[in-house]
């Protein structure tokens, strides 16, 4: 999972149908940590970008000690979720 400290990224879903711009304060890559499934998007920087990386072990530690943070991350994931293709 990545948190955008500075800059901007473009998220393109594997299906190629949806594009989403994310800037400082946003995050991405949470779906794989929550669901355990392979990634379903490609992320490219649009300008110089600084990211913070949170690995799976630290994510689970953080989620266990801060359930409020986990709720925010899950809500963000649900808002960006795309139903699977038929």
C-alpha cells in the first residue's frame, strides 16, 4: 500500500475502463492488502511524486491497533471498487 506525500498519480484499472487521479493525501494499493487478491490496477506518476510504502505485515499491525484507520482505508477501497467483469 502506498500513501502519496507529494505529487500526483494516475490509476488505470486492468479493464482499462476507469482512470482516477490521486494527489497528496490519497492512498492506493490497499485492495491487495485487504482482500489478498492480485492487483487490478496500474499506477503511473504524472509528475515528481513522493510515496510512503506500507508492507503487509505493518498494515496488519497498524490495522489491529488502529481500527478507525482500517475503517477509513476500507471505505476508500469500497468507493473505488469496480465489480468484476463477466
